C-alpha cells in the first residue's frame, strides 16, 4: 500500500492523508459496486487495501453524492466524485489518482480483473 500511496502522491500533488483518504474512498466504492471475484483479486493484490476501504465505507459524498442519490441507487460514479471532492480533490486530481490507481491495479491484479471491474461499473471508464 505504501508503494501505491507514494506513486499517487508523486503524480497528484496530494499529501499523504488526502491520498490515503482518496484511495480508501475509491476502494470502498469499488467494493460496493464492482464484481466480487475481481474486487477480491484487487484487494488481495494490494495489501492494506481492505483496511483503507473499511475506513471509508460509511463516508458520504456531500452535495454531489446527494444529487447522485436522487438519481437512484448509491449514485454510482457521480457519488464517488462527490466523495472525492468532499475530501478536497479537484476534478483533475480525481482523474490523475484514478488513472494511476488503475494502472497499479493492472500491474498487481492483472488486466483481466481490472477490465472486468471497469466494464461492470457504468461510467467508470471515463476516469480510468
């Protein structure tokens, strides 16, 4: 996990606390919305991922999350964006963190697992 956090800090300009929070929010979202088998592969490939996801699993997405909630279900990618913005990330930082995080996921869990995750979550492909 430290390797992932360091890489994300380097490319995004976020501090360690913001980066850990962002990773936790993204992992919690993926765990909730993604295919269980592939999410399990991702979590297993990133030691410490489960703990970060658990820490953020109850986080709410502020105004954008509420709007997403009105659109049905958990709000999907829109609610994720709201949570990340609520954690202090700009749209550019969200895209940078997402792309790099999925690149690391492909390295650690494999292209097949990450492709299945992206394919299973509507709208996620635009961020990764």
